[in-house]
């Protein structure tokens, strides 16, 4: 049975558990906190904060960091909270061992899926990735598995209804299948929503209560943070902007519709645009990374390959900003990470499209380097920890039963 430092709090009264978990939730949401900051955020007295931080530190739930002189600076979540296996699914699958404080402990290489892909071959690829981090599954604090996957899913019941990498995928009981395969509790969530949680609780969106995160990768989608909380929608499908119809779009999308946003914004589509351009002058094809490099060095063919994506993304995001009035728009993912040309071009066009009251508080945020699947793994860890804290407050049972999401 998995062990965690949190299980020591099971014997506390409901109100003491609630106060302790409120401190943990505050540190997760706001980052490392001093005692004075915890007093301000939670409304608890300084004496209470001292008592609870001492208890939580003594039980290795929090860790204190100070200067060399010993002066206390802040309290951080401890890696002793527990660990989990994050399985990140796109064109490939990657297995990542991550602690609930967001620390990446081990990760596999990305295992490419065969084509055509069936559920059976999918599981074989997952196994190949998990085998590379198998030592991590034996950790005494291993609490469960989180799966981040695109397509139409039912996270409540652990079902992946559709997956864009295969046509034969329908209502696959992904959560239950992996639960039986690894004898661990399993939950699933949308990959972009996981990335949004990762950035909200561990990354670039931590300072914002209202933010939109657009993820540009194998597909295009958006995560939404409203009033400091993730917004999933009535059927867990909020943010599916990749299937917004774009005027003039004429390409068939895997969803069966024509003219979807992501038929213009993926790495594959940008490479196709570049191919059409260079073939006109007898040039040669380049890998996506080289197209990005050339665009940032001023090559007009490389820059023109992004033109359609820039127009479609800036128009769509401007409309969404007018609707939500967010504090920040984050543009992340393999297509735009480390690609300042694309980021700045979208930002500049949006600045011309937005009304002053919407634009004035808006921050545009990107990543100057490739992040890989780290934000997604951290988001899965944050999801697990938040669910555990909520259930633990209510019943105070052992840590493992609190984490059994499916």
C-alpha cells in the first residue's frame, strides 16, 4: 500500500484537517509562502500558522527554506507528499514519474505509435514507455496513474471516446484498462487542461486568476482559468478551439468537418505550407525546427509559411479575449515554444484587433525554449493533489483511498 506523509493527519478533527489542507492548497496555488503571507491568504492567526507549519514540517509535508544565516524565507510543498506515474499521449507516448509537488523524478523517451493504431497496439506502446521508468513504479509513495490524452473523453468514468491518431478508437475504457494492467488507481484528463493546471500551479500562469492557455502541438486547443479555477464545461469539452471554423478554410479535419482552426496551425500544416512555397522556386524541404530557425533569422519563405496560422490564431484568440477579458494569454506547445517570430506576430496582430479595455490589462506569455511534456505531467500531479486534499478534508481516511479517482 502506498505511503505518504499526509496520512499522519488522518486522526485530526475535521476542522484541523481543513485548516491544514487550506495551508497546503494556498501554497500549491500561490507558490512558496512565508508565515506572514499564509496569515494574509488564509485568515488564520499567526499562532495558528506557526502551529500548523511546525506540524506539517515535522511530518515532511512542508519543507522550509531559509538563508545561510538561518532566517526562514518560505514554506514549500515537500516531495514526500507522494508520487505518481504521468502518461502523456499525443503522436507518441511518454511515461513520467512526478512527485505531487511537481518535481520530475524520471521520464522515458517518447515512444512513437505504430500506424494504423489499435487499442491493443496503444497499450503495447504504453508498456514500452512505462518499462523505461519501471523502478519508479516500485516507490513506496506511488499513489496512482494520471493519463493526459487529446480527443473526446469522459474523465469521470475514465473513457476515451475518440482519439485522433486512429479511426478505430471508440469508447475505449482507458482508465479501467490501465488500472487492471498496473494495479493502481487511474484518472484521465484532457492533455491541454493538464498543461493549463501545470502552468497555473507550477509555471507561467501562477500569478493570474483569469487566463487562457492555447496549446499548439499535434492539435490545437485551449485551457481556461476563471476566478483562479479551471473551467471544464458541461461535457468536459471547454476549450476545443481547434475545431472552430475559420473563414476561407478548405481542408478536411480528422473530426470530419472542413476548415477547422487546427488544419492551419499544426506543425504538419506549416511544413506543408513551406513545401508549397519552396517548390515554386526549386527549393528543398526542411524539418520544422529548421523552418522555425529560418523564420527567426528573417527568411521570407519560412516566415510566409506561418502566415495562415498567424492570421487564424490571432483572429480566434482576439474573439475569445473579447468574450473572457482575461489577465493573460499563454501561447505554448511544440509549435510555438522557442519560436519568438510566431509568438510576436500573433501578439502584434492581436494588439491591433482588441479594444483598449481588453488589451490594457492583458499579458502575452510564451516560452523562450521547448518545455516538452513537463507542464502536462505537473498538471496531472496538481490534479491528483487537489482531489486528494478535497477528499481528505471530508473523511480523513488513508491517503491511498483518497487518491483512488477511478
